[in-house]
């Protein structure tokens, strides 16, 4: 296939659809520059397969020319022996960069940074900086900003490239500086860095050490890739499964089962408590079989309201709209929401029994009114309880330093199922005492 004139992303997509031998051969036929461009768009699993098929010379060219942030992400998916082999194929400069990046914590913003950027000193002229850009600019990740450092490489300012282009050639960089610079600490968590990018609407931001030394930059496209990965993981967790390391199509059957089995077992044991609760009220069910008709309706309404609340709160937390200290504000709001939603469903439930009784569609017996009240009042309490549970659990998890996304919809639904049974039969016992019960 002739890939040379296509965009690297399109080439990567087409290569991924080929079988191993044809894909490896097609990749080898690409020019050295095109190899590097295409490689970073491939899925991790495909990257590893191609690397294993490459000779040391070809692999060395790809790895040495791959952007450091993409190379670090690639190494994260490598087995240990392959990391060692790959690092030994890097030249001295790139090897030092790779080892430095790998040393940072996995969730720190430094893992996404690249050391390829334009920096200068305050005593340089605009002409000198522009000459430097022409010489080194091809290696830079972005040319939007020029970063100004002092003798100790401490970041003191950043200048937009437009400022240099509009300035007189002999103007000193110090004359253009205002010494107001926005930077991110290398140890900052990636999620916090996303908020900084969003707040200040920047396409790139410098990364500094605790002492202010400039060590790299992070561009917004790298942040977007990470946001997509984290959002995917949160959605998977909220669905009651562990996050997948690779995409769904790249995951094996065994991986899918392993990631889902744990939660399903936990939820199964939870639902066993529902069966136990039903068994506890077996006597009441025998006396008033009509109550069993409404058990699915009751517990599903509570589970649905809890899942809704959990979805809203977890998303608000992800967007930083809610913090841990806002739990009481949320509780007050959800108490009113839960009551109103419960009253709506309770009213519908009451009218449904009334309509069926009056039209003869179903005979609920002489105590149909008490049955209707039991169902409607239970719906109010269970929907309220489901709403409060779904909104409170994410706060509890965050307080325990756990991921709020773990408050998955199945987990909340299972919790409300068990307690919903108890609420329903307790309310029914109140209205039907000395009648059916």
C-alpha cells in the first residue's frame, strides 16, 4: 500500500486493520520520518507488536525521534525487559530524558511533559532569539511561547511568539518581560493540571520543579488524551467494572471477564441480602400475597433514584463544581428533590391501584385502600432514601481518599434494594396491621 502521502493518523488506522505480517511490512516501508509520525497514533498493543518485529536499528530510529511524552506513555505498557532494551537503544541525550520522565509518579503532570521547547535568557535580543528558533524550532513541540530563564534555569517569564515578531530586532528580551508567568509544578496531579489549563485557556504550560527550575512543557493535546483516558475509566467504574487498560476491542475475553467478575460477585452477595430480607418477611408475604406484586416496582424506583443522584454528584465532582465541604449543601438539596420525586411516584402508584380496582382490572381485596397507601408512602420514603444514598456515597468515598466513581450505579442500586425491602414491609405493617397482617 502507498501510505506516504496520507496523514499519519489515517495511516495508523489502516495499519491497525491489517494482519501482523502485512502491517509490519507496510510499516517498515515507510520513510524514517513517517515511521515516527505514524507510530505515536497507533494503539499501545499494536505499538508493542511492531516493536517486537523491528530490528534494533529501525527501533532505535523510531524511539530516538519519538516525542518524549509519547515515548513515556509507550514505556508504561512495556514489560520490564522491553523497557531495558528500548532505553539502551536511545542516544545519551534521549536516554537521560526518558529516565527522568519515567522517574515521576504515574499520575503527575511531569509524565506528560516534553523537554522540547524554546527557552532563552533575558539579556538576549529579539534577533538572537528568532535566529535560535530557526535553528532549533523543528524539534520544539510548540512555538507559541518562548520561555525566559535565569542563570540557574529558573523560569522567570514566558513570551508569546507574536510579541517577538512585533518587536524591534535589537530589543532586549528583558524589555518585553512583565515577570508574570503561569507554570505547573512537576508533582501536580494530572486532574488538577487539567483544571489549570481550562481556567487559563492555554495551549501549553511550562512545568517547573519546587525550586522553580524549568524542566519541560505540556501541551493541551496531551492533556486531552489523558482526560479521555480518565473519563473512560470513570465511566467503566460507574458501570460496575474495573477500568480497562486497553480499549474494548483490544481487550481479550479473559481481560473482560476478570475486570467484571469482581464487582459482579460483590453485587451478587449484596443481592443475596435482598433475598434474606425477603425471607425475613416471609410470614407477611404469605398473609398478604398482594404485597409481593409491588416489590419489583418499589425497589427498582429506589435504585433508579439512587443511580440518578450518584451520576449527578460524581459528574459535578469531576468538574470541580462540588468539593467535600459541600456535602451538607447537597444533602439539603437532595432531601427536597427526593421528597418531591417520591411524592410524584407515590401519587402515580396510588392512582394506578385505584384505577385498576375501580375498573375491575385487578381486585386487591377489601383492604385495597390500605395496600395503595402502603405502596405510595413506601415509594416516598424509598425514593428519598435512594436519592440521599446516591448523593452521599460519593462524598464518603472521597473522604476516604477513594475514587467517587467507584460509587457505581449497580452498587447504589443493590444497597437501596436491600433497605427498600425493609422500608416497604415496615410501612405495610403500619397500614395493614390487624387487617391483612
